[in-house]
């Protein structure tokens, strides 16, 4: 009755549903963040291109692109899992998943995959648009891949936590505005933390977004503010911690089952 | 007959509120079982605990022998639940939603034929490619029923399935559910429409304030509480007062009608004679049998 095959079909079905869900509204879920990312690129590079050189031999515009790709990837990975959950909760259709034999692990995997894929779609779209205008070789593709994967997974897990915790759309928006947005803007997307006063450098090092951006950027330029391996370890540990928390919430049925 | 659903001393407390307070019910395979009771009686809580949406505070619940907590995957495979609220996923059309639901239960492409069959049987063919948002309330209700059937569960639970549904659709739905029952599915139904329960259910449990106040076959319950009533419309010459001779017979007055509860058939002669002597004319006469609603009211009032 319950076999490995039924479990695999169940997981794949929920993944497929999550992917089709965001693709049906791709104008809002993919095109809009790509346009926002490109606008940041145009505005900041136009203003700062000839005034700043953060890494030797790397133009400011080139420096900016990996940070923008990663920031958009992270924000959209979070948006995917969190919005899917809060919408299903408010609409009540989460009951269809809760009535099914899908386990909390299958639930978690499907939402994480959905989050990572949407993040990757947005990130890749910005990358391909940017390289039309700027030469941007990737020095360490595997580093780029691992940071994109764990970064997307980390924010996907955080999105699950936020989506389960929030009961209303305004609570969800507060997560985005007061947590995700400040952490991503203060993570070194637009600057190197070495250009900050010491105290802000120290504070920045408490921000997990900093390691995701800095390590991801290392994959492109082979240069970073801190060791990419330390960054990858920190990102991985955050991913494991948040995944554990999200899985525990799903397992206990917190705010999903009474 | 084997047991399809078993509740064993099940309790559910929300703080001080005892939503379900020690209920034990065994529903046999192939039965059409009615769970009746007023709002707040605990019907939906019973179903939510069966579905795994709510965790029981105490007791054990199993479906086709599978514990709904310990063997939740097997238990959920065995049951299809039609929720009370008209919920839907606004991103998908009817066929997509049904295929997704089947997929959650591990059913692949080989199940698509069955999905199309349910769509046809529930008169949803014309709407199969229509987004769920665009469907009327009745169509949404059918889609919900279809969703509960996609994985071919042996047990089907319907929580107030005809609430807000017009008479024609209600009849169609019941014909469909009856066919499922004839095909061997165990059906559990909660409803406010007691005449429906009387017509459809082999057995019923009546709940009040989280407890079972009566549980038996529908026939037995009706027999046990059966009374004959004589309903008369009277034309009083003078004041509207029954003669002393018959006033002691228990009766109710509703608008123009006097309904006498008959303990023995000779009460009829006593009533008609009494009225004749007092020159009160009988304009209309009916005999009324007990229905499930009377039993229900009698039982729930008695336990107050």
C-alpha cells in the first residue's frame, strides 16, 4: 500500500505542484524580481562605475552582479515557500496536503525544492541578461553552485518557518520587510565590508547573508572578504539548523494540525 | 462484518472545553453511518481526528485497522474525506487538482482514467479544464467529493456535504454516494438534514456536547422511540379550549393544529368522542409517525 514508489510519486507530485504554482504567475514571481535586479544594476553601476574599484582588476559593475544575483535568489527562495504556505493556509487548501499520506519530510523536500528552483530561475535570468552587457567569467563554478544551492535551501527553510508561523499576510510581509530585506541589503551586495568602520564589519559578520553573498562572489572572481570555505561551512550550518527547525514544526503540526 | 472505523474512548479537550468527551464507536465495513448532532456537538472534531487534522487528547482511532497516529500513512490511504468548507486551490483547474491529489497518494498516470471517470460521474466533464475559482458553489462541492475519491479509498467521510446545495444537486449527490455504498464503500456522513440521514443511513450516532446520546441502527432507533400522533385542525364554536375529558392526553398546539400523542389506539376514539360531545368540529385529520428528528429532539432534550 505504502511503498517506496508511492512515496516517490507523492513527493514528486508536490514538487511539481509547487513549481507549476509559481510558473503560472511567472510575470510576478520571476519577471518582476529580474527587472528589479536589473534596475539596481543599471542605477548603481551608472552612479558608481568609475568611482569605486573594490577588487583589483574587477569593475564595480562586475562586482555588483554576483551580489545582485545571490540577493535575488535568496529573496525569491524565501518568497516561494513562505507565500505558498501562507496562501494555502488562508485559502484553506492546505487541507488537501494535510489529508494526504505525505510525511513531514516529503512536505519539507517539496517546498525546499520549489524554493531553490524559483531562486535559481531568477538568479540565472539576471545572470544571462547581465552577461549580454558585461563580461563575467565564473572562476569556480562548483563554488557558485554550492552557495546557490545551500543559500536557496536556507531561505526556503526559513520561508517554511515563516509561512507556518504567520497567520495573516501582514505578518508575512513583516518577515520580508523587517528581516529579509535589511539582512540582504546589509550583507555586502553593494560594497565590500572592508570599506566599513570596524564595528560595522564585526556586526556584518553576524549576518548569514554576508557569507552567502561573499562566498558566491568568490566563485566569480576568486576574491572574497573571508575564506569561501568558512562561508560555505557557516551557510551549511545555518541551512541544517533552519531545516531542522522547519522539520520539527512540520512534524509537530505546529499551527497546521490542532 | 469487519470494522472500518473504530473510536475507542476518544477525548479531545481545548482547555476547559470538552469538544469530545469519551466517545467509543465502531463502524462496520459497508455501512452507511450517520453522525448527527447540533452545532458544537463534536461531529467535525470527530472527523478531523480521524483525518489526522486534529490530535485526540486521549483514546484510539483506527481506520481499516490502521491507527490514525502511528500508521497515519496507511490510515490516510484508507479514507477519503470531503471537508465541510468549500476550499480550493486557485492556481489549478479541476482535472489538475484531482491528478495532484491522486499523486499525493502515490497514484501515477495509470490513475488518470479513474480521475476522468469520477469527473464524468459527478457531471464535471464540461468544467474539467475550468479553473477552480470560476466554479459555482455546487460545482466546487462536486470537485471536493471527486478529490476524496481519487485514490479509491474503502472509507469515505462526508462532513455536511449538502450544506448550501440546491435540491436537485443534493439528490444527484446522494444517488452517487448510494452507488458507492452499494459498491462496498463504507460511508460516514454528518448532516443537519435529519430526513437525509433517515433515508440514507443504516446506523446513526447522535452526539450532544461531545458525548453519544444514542447509537443504533436507524430502524431500531425509530422503533424504540416510535409514537403515533394524531394531528387535528379544529373548529371551536366558543372559546379555544379542549374539553376536560381529553385535555389530559399529552398534546402540542402549533398554529391551528392540535397534535395528540397516542399511547394506545383507543385514544383516538376517546379524543373524537370528547370533541363531538363538546361540539368541536374536526376540519382536518392526519396521523403522524415519529421521524429521526423527533427521536433526536427527544434524546437531546432529555439529556439537557
